[in-house]
C-alpha cells in the first residue's frame, strides 16, 4: 500500500482510486506550493511559468519561454510575414524584452523543426545573445545556412540532437520525440519539470507511411501518458477540420496522374521550399517520366542543396540541372520546381507570371501545378498569379482542382488520438488563431478534460502551473518587432502610421524662408505636393493654401511669436483643417522653415 501511495504522489495524481488511501496535506512555504508525504516530510514543488511570446492567436513567429526557478529555456524562435498594413516591413519577429530581462537564467533554445515560423528569428536572436541551440540534424543544417548569411555561423553554439535524447536545462530536462510534419526531422517535446511532466507536440500530423523517416512515435506519447502528463500543449492549426489529414503519398499519386496528363508540355511545380517530402516525390516522378529537374528561387535552391548534402533528398546524378541551362533541353524533358506558391510578388513564379523571369518564359506549352494552399491573407495574391499564368496560355492546376497539396498539421481525429494517449490533467492549445485554439479546447472537453483545466493563452500572458493547479501569472512585455531592410526594431507604430498616411493621402511640403532678426517672410510659402493632388489641375486649391500659410505667419508676427515649433504647429493644424474641408483628405503636412 505504501508503495502504491508513493507512486501516486510521484505522478501528481489528483486523487487516489483507493478510498482508503491517506489524503495528502498541503500548505504553503514562502509562497511556494508544497506537499507532505505520509512521513510528514515537506517536499517543495517549484512552479513553472509558461510565457508565449508568439504563435498564439496568430499564424507564425512561434516562441515560448519555460521559466522555472533560476532556469529558463525557449522552444522555437520563429518569424512571421507582415500584414498588408505593415507597409515596407520585410519580417516580423517576437518581442524579446522578457528574455532580455531574464537573460542570466536562459540556458538555451530548443527548435522543433526547420520551418521559417520556427527558425526565422534565430539569427536575429543570436546576434544579441549567443546561447546554445538544440535541434535535429536537418533543422540545425537549415539554421546553419541562415547564420552563414548573417555572418555569425562560426561563433554559434549549435547542437545536433536525436529523438530520445535528453537535454538538460538546469532544473528542467527536455526529451525529443519523433513526429510527422511537412518537413523531415520534426520533433515533439517531453519537458520534465519540478512541477510535473509537460508534453509539447510541436507542429505535427500522424502519417502511417511517411515519405522519409519514421512514423510519429505514438508509443512514446502513450508511455508518457501512462506515467502521468501534467500539461499537454498541442498544435491547433487544423483543429476546425474533421477527420484525418491526407497522407503525403496521395500527393505523389496525383503528381503521377498529372505528369502523365502534361504530355509534351513543360511542367512547372510551385511549392513551399521546405517541403522536402513533396520535392522528393517530384524527383521520383521526373525519373519515371524521363525528365530533368530544374530548381528556381533562392530559398528553394538553398533548401534543396542542404537536403541533398545531408541525405534527406535523394537525387540521382544527372537529374538535377542548373536553371541557366534550361534552354538546352526540350520542354517535354524538363520539370521546374519553384518558389511562389503563395503569390509573393518577388517570387520566381510571380516573375514567370509577369514575364520578368530571366530564364523561364511561360507559354501555352507549359503545364503548371501550384502544390500548396494559400495561407490566410494570401488568397488574392495567389489568384492574381493564377490569372496571369492563364492569360499566357498555360494550363494551371491548383489545390481545389486536384489533390496536389496536403497539410502538415493534424485534423480533429488525430488531435483526439493524442489527447487519449497522453491523458493530461491540464490542456493548453497552441499554434493557431483564436478560433483554432477555441476549437481545440472544445475537442479536449469532448474527450473528458474539464473546462476548468483548459487554458487558452495569449501572447505575453503568463501561465503558471505547480502540479496542483493552473492559473494566470500576469503579463510580460510582448508583441511585434519589425525588420525593414537592415533595420531591426527601428520601425514602430508611429512610422507605420506615417507610411499609411503617405500611401493613402499623400504629402504636402510647405517651404518658407524668414529673415533671422525680424521674422519677416523673405520667400514663399511654396507648396510641394506628392501623392495628394495633380498640381496642374489644382492650382486654385494650392493658391488658397499658400494664402492661408501667409496669413498664419502674419498673425504670428503680430503676436510677436518667434518659435519655430509654434510656426510649424499652426501650419500643420490650420492647413490640415483647410484641406480636409476642401477635399475630405488628410495628407501629411511637412513644414520646412529656413532662416536667412
């Protein structure tokens, strides 16, 4: 009986199934939860804080801190793509302020897989804080390419790990578990903490016959569930979709049919550069139909090169040919694998569609397959590319027409299976917008997890768990850091607001020259319009604006005002009101005053 009680205590069970077992007494020591064993010995249980800095209520820039006592580690360090209103922004990173405030506690970063929304922020983070990074072989290989571009590869502390390996982070340890995803070498995590066992799936699906590598280690998840999972954190991207995710091999079967249908036409396939499984199936079918493979797009070239180097992509000699030699081969002997499946304006496929690609000119002799589904927000971009390609006479196949794409994320039946295997006490859906997190929470309730034991988190909101309860632990600084060119964080909300005004209503520059001593107008006011009105058709409006500015200076002079700041404020306020009354537009007003 004592051994049974010991086992129950170690598993942090909420209650014993044996009614005769002794109930555990609890109290608080210096504010920390504790428990008493049967011998009366007090055992501290250090709470763990989970701080999402990205990846919740959004798609992308995944980053989560696990903070326990004097130790902390990070899971993933990704990036996101800018929204349409983030004018001029290239990338979006998580706000690292909380990590900076606790940098002495940081023991390292664990990466679950090699997609941009999980590794894209690593170079920017390591430029500031050179901490150890842990990941599987392909994941570290892709990170190496990024660090090489940023010139920090030689100083980086990169560590290749395998599923089953344990990584020590002070009072916490992390075990990697094999999962299936749309990129090889993806892992979930078992996180051992003083508060109890936390299981994090990473991005995953269940594929019983994957193209490369092993099937998801369901046995290990089940074994962890039998030991007692305190908290389960699971990918929610496809939580609204019923059933199972279509296996990747179905896409290969579609390719086989479509490549046969293409006949004598050149085949162009657009896909995510990181989907190595998809590229392998394209290569396999190219061999079957006697075609050479050409790779187009910088990211596609980088990933394919690294995957071949590490053995994750198997391409026989002579199949892969450089794009600048494409003209040497007949159209019916070529397959072009390219980036641009999301309609990105500068991608290789978009340049083919608008006729600016230097090596590939699309004609009616091309058979084009877009092997991806649009990310929310990119639907219009993809549609525009499809329309432009069709106008050039090509045949275009996309997801809604054939099974040319499958997701890398689990659907409802797979999510339910993971919940039943792990049998968690508490549940926290991750990776997705609020509707995805909410749908996943409802699935968990249907699987018997009480609603009070489920928490839907948000970026910057601390979730604290101590083995006997889960609660909100307040908030930390969080949000977005914008990358614009070489600048990181130098573009904020004010700059974006100004860019939006400039893009919508334009700019008026007011230039005047005044005499230094008297303050009298010497020259001007001159008005320069950019993006506001066509000057030749609006001369009367601009003349009235000049007269208004002149009156403002006369009034300030009569009131003995000499401060430039007052001049500029009056010009901005009164000229803006005047223009709005006349045009219902609010251009940016930029006064320039020169003393002579």
